[in-house]
C-alpha cells in the first residue's frame, strides 16, 4: 500500500475515488441509492464532507449535523420511501444523476418524486456539494412501481430506464 493510499484511507475515504470512470461513477450512484434506501440519516451523512453544502428544494443544509436533521424531517414526512438513482453524466470529480422515489404522506396519499442531482466530491470520495431539483407527482397506490421490501433495491429490480421513467 502506498503512503498516499494509506493516508487517503486513514482520512475516512469513501471509494470509489475521483477521477471517476463510467464504471466507478455507476458504482458510486448505486452506493448512494442503497444508503438512502436505508433511511438512516447518520449512515447517509457519512458519505458527505463535514462542511458539505446542499440545495434540496427550498432548503440549504450545510454540514453533517444539518444534513442529519434534514433527513430525519424528510423521512418522518415521506413514509414508505423507496428510491432509484441512475447515472446521467460524470467527469473528473463530478457526477450527475437522475432519480425517482415513491412515498406516501401521513394521510395515505402517494407521490412519485422525480429529480436531478449534481454532485461534487473531494479527493477522499466524500461529497462536498449536492444540488437537487425535485418535482412531486401525485399517484394512486395502484400506480406504484417500487414495491420491494423496505431497504435497498434488490439487484434484479429494474432501474429507471427499464421502467420507462
């Protein structure tokens, strides 16, 4: 192991590291999807730098503590949340994804949220910038496409393009 690799690992690295290839960008996207589907705010926050900056709808959390608080509010409101992310583009230390998630509110109304995210990573593979744009579409329960048990999407479940989303 090189000194550089050891230093990067000791500093809390989250491989794969930039610069990304198509394969490592796809891997990074799936890792993010799997983490978000746990709905564990503390676990999810560890993929971000201590001073990570976000734009998510009309909220602008900065730092892990604000990210954790944001995610706790989000998943308290978005019940039965299930998410699929798909790589859109990548270059060097940036990845763009499109995503769709389904959820219901406490009144039992279902939604499909469509969005795009732009990510920028530091040299340790931690996300330092996350800009999300999201639109919510009311759906009927019978229109749901994401019906796997709560948690990460099964490996054999279709992705967004396969589902026509």
